């Protein structure tokens, strides 16, 4: 059996995330405190108590989701004696989740990861004025069809496939007018659903270039170690172990497409049979069923989830 640990991206955040872990584990609480200290912010209070409007802000949601994932990693390792680097053949994360994967593999330190995600969220928000950009989910169409629709809608503006999440679930990103034109083209083509997403910026398209430039500077000043498990990166949909390549991929990721469907297909080619999502929500575990039915998906969010997972390993 080959196992991949994967980490969720933005959109999985909910009020109360991580609270049960903090109340039941001093090791989990230490993760949240370390992130609070790194950011000079009581992020854990926002995670546990809300309000959701503040938690959903990009520069809060990104480090919050990472902190929740890393609290699970810390508890698994310290309280259950399970070294995630020994139990996983590969790791991956969806967009910001790639930072969680890098922290889990020892490539980045926890404090550095939190700081980078705060910078990333702020830079992404600054890159495009509110209302100028948009993102939309195109449901029920093949990736190549959505690519063609986005290109047709773009004109002199930006409109591109930003997230290739699974068969029949592709997100487009770009100028608001171009995204809205793409939605109309999709509907005229008989595609069943095109939904404008409630996001504050058009992520993973060329409009994010100013944010990519900011991240290049921040990442250049950050220490990267060799990962103890290969990372399947978003921009390559393939395994990477070179820390300098991992650094460069994080820069490219800001404007580049999230190739999640291809990443999961690659995991299948590499022999992965179990995909374990560590963190808030069950999005990635659900997507795997639509991508490769030979890979089972599972979510670990609570202390009980961890106990059940460790019991399975010991059978």
C-alpha cells in the first residue's frame, strides 16, 4: 500500500476549525500559539470563534488552514508516535495547501510558513483592485472545453483556466467582464452550471503577477530544506525533491494553474492507493473519487479521526 498525505486549500475554512484539537492536545495548541507569535496576531481566536467574514479574508484563511493541518501533523507525530514522513510516499497540497505539505515534510519551518502565507494572502489581495477580477466554477465540462471557452471569452482581457480540480470541475479566473462572458458562452454551449465564486481576487492567472513578484522576494529570503518525502507540486503535477525547484514552483504557482486532477492521476501512476487529507474539510478526499476510483480518499480532522487512522495502521 502506498499512501499520499494531502492538504486542503482556500475555501475549506470554517469557524471552529482546530478548536477541538486545541482543547484536547497541548501539542496542537503549541502549533496555534507558534503561528500566533509568528504573525503577531491572535489568529487562533479568529479560527475558533470567528467571525467568518474575517476568517475568510485571504490573508487570514491561508495561514489558518495551514495551522489546522500542521496541528494534526504535530499530534500524529508527538502523541501517536506516527512520523508522517515514514507513512507517506508522497505529499501534495491544493494551492496554499502546498505550503502545508512543505511544512509537513520539513522543507519549511512552521513560523516561516505562516509568515509566507500571510505575505501571499496580502500580496494576492493587493495585486488586483476589488471588483476588477473574478473567478467562476464551470461544472460538467471537460478541461479542454473550458480552456477553449476561456480563450474565446478573453478578447483583450485575461481569462484562463485556473484550477483543474477534477473531471467536470474547472475554475476560470481573470478580468470580471471576461469571466462573465465565459459563463455566458458555457451556458450557450449547454454546460449545466457556471457559478461565480465568492472570492476577493482572481487567483492563479496572470493578473496575479505583482503578487508573484512579491513572493519571489519573500521566498528568496527563506530557508528551504530538502523534503523528507517528495512533493507533487501544483505547477508540475509531478514529484519534486530539489528545494530550489520547490521554491521556484511556489513563485510560478501564484499565476499558474492548479493542476490537481493531473496531480492525482500522477499519484495513481506512482502507485498511490490511499489519499489521506490532513486538515479542515473533505474537499480533496471527495475530488479523488471523481479522478481515480482506484485511490481511496479519507479525511483526518479530529482526535477521533487520528485514533481510528492509527488503529488501522496497527491492524
